[in-house]
C-alpha cells in the first residue's frame, strides 16, 4: 500500500506563527482587533487598579492608531505622487 500524496504548498492551510505576547499572533496581524482588544484591556486594567497592564493596553492602542495613521498617510502620499507624475 502506498501513502496518500502530500499536499503542495498551495494546498496547505496557512497558519500564523505563534507569538509570545498576551494578545497572540493572530491579533497582531489585524490592526482593528489589536485596537479593540488593547482598548478593552486598558479599560479593565485601569478600573481594577492594575497600572502595569493598563500601560501595556494604552501602548497597544497608541501603536495601532499610529500604524493606521501611517498606513493612511502612505496611501495618500502615493496617490499624490501618481497624480504628480501624470501632470509631468
């Protein structure tokens, strides 16, 4: 009896690498989820007086907002450059 054929790279399911953060690897890949989870952690930790965890939640919120601003600015800048190139 022969073994079944092995799946090719295109047929294998994609799995995110496991991270060591409290939010997990899947949360780091989705900025919206990171923002929501960080805001929830920040609110709950602040309400319970856990200042170290509240600081980490606040950092997550600020980093995800900064990434969103940079991504939006990058798209705007690229569109401006494309429009400038068409005018030349």
